[in-house]
């Protein structure tokens, strides 16, 4: 896919979420935040450098505890919100390869 197609898809998804009820907007916000936290802390647990220095043992342990705590919330978000987005791509999407230009 080219970045412009992905931008259009993202704008369409965001538009549908914005047109939803106040409760659905709040849920999308919460699940987006916890998804971002999951992404960050997964990188830390895997030992990837996030920032200027590699994470130490204590930092990795703290991130593992956070991941474990957030797991049920992320599973609920995947079921309630993100499964609908995945279904729009055909359901079993794991990776999107983009070519053509840099992603914003």
C-alpha cells in the first residue's frame, strides 16, 4: 500500500469514531492510550532502546508488570474496538507494508 491509501483509511476510521457516542469516544481514547502503553512497554521488555540508553533490569521488570496489568484491558479493546478496524482490512491483518514515500 502507498501512504496516501493508509492516510485515507486512518481518516475514515477516525471519522467513524468521532461520529460515535460519547461513551464510544471515551472507550476509543482509553484503548488507544493503553495500546500505546503496550507498544512502549513491550519494546522495553524486549530490551530495545527507548530513549538515549538501553533499559536496565528494574526498568524491564517494571514494564513487564505494567504489561501484565494492562493485558485484560488491551484484550477488551481488541475485542470491542480494534477488531472492527481489522475486519475492514479482511480480518487477519498482521503487517502492512508501505512503499512510495515516508510515513508521517
